[in-house]
């Protein structure tokens, strides 16, 4: 069973999305329409989810003017455990994406590869993250350093420029060819953007 | 953590070094660094050679401070890296990079994970930098060991 399946077993689809969104952004409070837009949960169902979760105290309701905003209730007795479950499973991509934000201008593509992306990871597998762009290895390590505590596992970064990836693909490099073949969880950019690296001649 | 704290946890042991021992290790580190440039071996072995140069340089830094990692303790490579700021004053973000390289080498050794050439280049650059830093630090602080 992959960690994604595990979360599906434990929580319904809407609840999972709402909790993943709010628990992994503990600093933020959000209006219902904002949450709906960012999670894709329909507004009607979202109202019900938010109310149930706020009734048991997992979420805090904050009236701001004539709006109500919701945020994760960090004072709840199971907040840390629940947030941990999401960080280690479905929320993993979000945690990594947040951590990589400072590098956004210098990076074209980022994705998780290896055992985790294939759903084969054991609990303590490293998270393999591939980044394509003009960014120094040391900057990547720095950006990712705080995620290790949040995820409860180590991140193994691989950093290459677009030119390096293209040259390796062309030369049939074993490692890059394997990564290209295998499933990926995209953090920045998409599978299409990745495919373009093979075609697009103007690098 | 101070070096004395590592001593208390048993991760470091007291050690008295001499110029001969230091020279032998630094020569080995230079040799490993040179080997890591070879193009007729796999990236994994090039990485391994560069990583060895990192570890040997770190060992010299600790030995010159009067310590050595206890090789019977798990994680003695991690200790050698984490002790570097206290040993020769390198910055904490460098330790984070060296630690990532250490884990890459672990993954490669124990799970057969591939190592990409960019990581080889990073490891070689870090090895060269640390070797130079340890050399300069020795000259300044322990000229008797620098030989």
C-alpha cells in the first residue's frame, strides 16, 4: 500500500484535500472561496467539511469583517500528529514545493522521482528530488534543510541545468534515462515541460 | 555541539597525532581527489574517491584537534562531518552540503543507487575546498603537523 492509498483509506476525498491544504499551511487563514479554488472542492461540500472540522476544534474559525476565515488550530491536542500524517503522505509534495519557493525564478522544473514517486517507498526511504535550472547545489541543500524535520525523512537532491539534462539524454546517460522513464511527482512544471526537453532544440 | 561533547557521548576519542600521520592522510586525500577525475570509471566510483578525500581531510581536521571518531560507533562519518565547524571553523551550510554528499554515498553503496555527474562534480569541488581549508588551517594553527 502506498502512502497515498493509506490516506484515502483514512479520510474521504474532500476531507483529505481540506486537511492537507490547511494543516500544511499552519500560518495561513483562508476564506472558503479561496480554499475551494485552491483545493478544487465544491463550495457547498466545502462548507460542510469546514463546519464539521471546526466543530471538533481541528480548525479555527475567524470572522474577518463579514467574512469567515479558517485556519488549522495548532492548539488542538492532536494537531501535531495529524499534521505529521499529512506531511508524511499526501502533503509531501506541498511541503517540498513550499521549500523550493525561494528558488522559483532560477528553476524550470522540479519533481520527485525514485521509490517514492513509484509508490514503492519504505517508511524511511529518502525522498529523491530532481531539479532542473541554474541553481547552485548549496542553495538547494539550504532550501530543503528545514523540510527534513517536517517530513521525518531525508531529501536526496539532484540538480542539473537544462543543458546538462539535454546533453545526458542525448548521450543515453543511464541515470538520466532511467529518471526520464520512471514515474514522477511534479513539484514545479509538468510532464509536458519535461518532454519538451527532448524535443525543443533552442536550449 | 563542542568537540568535548562528542567526547562525552563516546562518538569521539582522544587522539594524539603527528606530522607523519597527517601527511600520509593528506597525501591519500590528494590521490583520491586526483583519481576522482578519471573518466574511464563509473560516476559512482569517481564520487566514492572524492568522498574519501572529504573524509580523510575531515579526519585530519579532527586529529589535529586531538580527537578521532570512534569507528566502532554507528555514524562515525556523520560525526566527522558535523564536528568540522568546531574543528576548523567552517560554516554550518557547508556541513549541510557535506552531509547530503555523505548520504548520497550511503545510498549508492547500500542500495546501488546511481550517482549523477553533477553530484560527482559537487563532491569533487567540496573535496578540493575542504582539503585546501584543512591545509591552510594546519599551517596557521598547527605548523608542527603541517610538515
